[in-house]
DNA sequence: AAAATGTATGTAATAAAGTAACAAGTCAAC
DNA sequence: GTTGACTTGTTACTTTATTACATACATTTT
């Protein structure tokens, strides 16, 4: 499995994600407005999750909006359409790193040392979770799976 | 698998949990002070997660503390010793329903209709998650697994 | 092109959640 | 009965998030 923990061409990675967003917008008739697009770009700059107010500060510095709702609305839009994810543990947001065709939400790996947040496909895990819920008569609709730990680079570097 | 979604003697369920807490405190030399004990009792009254401020309001009504730190400290104590859990999706807390011998954190099933939060053992899921992380060189230390959906009773009742 | 409609943004105000810092009290051990 | 560790009280504040309403922009209808 390949994650963004590995060395990669980050510029290309961000560019691709933006292109995917544009394709999605075109395909689904969504409006990737300047604010929304800029928020996605800001999230794509780093592989760590940003708080809504960090995003807002950036927007404010560029004259794109000074009040919380501006940031929250754009972030909500991105999350709703799968272009970004909310990391519950951090009350923060990160750009989506892979395209998740259907409603296949990923698992997040959060490095507590470098703050990098990586996504991994977790189809199997989700199936198991649904099965587990099913045993209790519970119908799983959405699931949050977040792992906190240390990435290879940080584990190696700190050794 | 049996969860608190099923009919059960709630009084007994709460009483047992409290007894477990006392045993734990005795065994580990922890101080289950009046505030801490009362917070646990409050959480045990319902099988839904309570926000820190809901707990605080209850404490205040009983003269046990009026400021946020009082509630947060007690909640942190309970969480730290496995007597309660924090539900990330809800920014809320729920009493532990099973004793988790070691550091075996459970999975949470959150009914979006009746707000009940049930725990299930997820040893297998956690192992799979660790393995998945391992594939990316990531060492998982702690994991949050929360499922949002509908419990059997609500699905049946609403049908 | 003007009116009507739907959607997005701007703004103010406030709510909700969480923390820092320090003073004061409690309790067990010596 | 004083020391030291832990717990609680209190003030003040920070961070995160939402409500409500006004304004602007875009699209379709006429």
C-alpha cells in the first residue's frame, strides 16, 4: 500500500488532486468557486490537517474572507463532495489524497511526531465493522477510523 | 455479541459498573472522590454520551462544582482509567460499559436516532488496522473506531 | 433585457468546547 | 503537626463552531 508517508513529488500530487476536483465539479455540476478552490489548494500544500481557523487566517491574508463561516462553508463543501476529510481527533481538515470512487471512506493514519495525515483504503475494515455492528442489530451508515501513531520516517529519525 | 441496545436491567447495569470502578480504585490505589464518582454515576444514568457541559450543569445543580475544569478533570480521570470513553464524533463522554482488562479499546456504535452509544469489543478490527498501518511503515498506538448508524430498535420502530 | 430564482458570500453576534494558571483545600505519611 | 502529593476552586481566556440575516452573483424564465 502506498501512502503519502513515502517520498513523492508533492507538487504533482497537489496538482493531480486539484485536477480531480475540477473533473468532479465538471462532471457533477458543482461550483468550485474561488474560495472553495483556494481552500482546497491551501489544504493541499501540506499533508497535515489544518484547523478551520488556520485556513481562515490564510483566506483573510488573501482578502478572501474574514469570518469563520467563510472557512467552514468551504470546508463543508469540500468534505461533502469527498475532496477533503475531517479528522475528528484533531478537529481539523485535510485534503483528500486518493479519489474514493463511491462513498468509500478511508482510514486515517496520524503521525503524532510530524503531524502528517495519510489515508489508506479500508474497504475490508469497513466490511468487518459493518458485520460486527450487524451482530448487534446495528446498521452502520458511516464510520470514523483514525489511528494515532508514528510514521516510519519519524520512528527511524528519532531512533 | 451483546450490547446495551438490547433490553437489560439498567439499574443493575449501572450498579455493576460502579462496583467495577470501586474495585479498580481499590486495586490500583486510585481516589474515586465524590466529584469523580458522581460524574461516573451521571454518565451511567443514560446510554448516551454527555457533553462536558451537560455533566457540569448537573454537578453545578448539586453544588459539586461550577467551572469547566471541574468537569473536565473528572472526565479525564475516568477516561484515563478506562471508566469512561470519549466519543470523538460527538465531543462527548460515555461511561464504560464493559471492563476492558488491558488497553483494549472498544468500537463504538452510535445510533443517530436514539443517541444510544454501545461498545463492542474490536480486538480483531484493531489487529487488522495495525497490520494495515504496518504495510505503510506506520506504527499504530491508539485508534478511534466509531460507527454512526441506526440501532435495531430504532430501525424497527421507524419502519 | 428585466424579473425571478437559486446558490454563494459577507458580516455580526454568539454559542459551545476546552485550557492555562494559580490559589486553596485535603489527606496520608512521616 | 508539618511535609509533600494530589485534588478542587476559581478566574480568565482560547479555540472551535453555529445562527441569523443581509448582500451579491449566476441562471433561467419571460
